[in-house]
C-alpha cells in the first residue's frame, strides 16, 4: 500500500504546483469542486479493493 501512496503522491504533486486561486474555490485550487466526484469514486474503489483483499 505504501507504494501506491508514493505513486499517487508523485502523480498528484505536479498538479498541485499549478493550483491557482479564483472563482470562490476551496483554498488555492478552485477546480476542486469539479474533481470532487471523481476523487470520491477513486476513494470508494480503493476502499473496496482494500476490503476485498482483507476478506479473502
């Protein structure tokens, strides 16, 4: 799991560098609300994978 977290951090870090304020968004990244459904879906899929691995 630590490899996955390292990979996810590596992939997401460049996008954080380009974050910019505006349009009343959360913090400096105003596209968060556009991406929230996709992020929630990824979190649910990840939790399902972890659950499935632990219940074999």
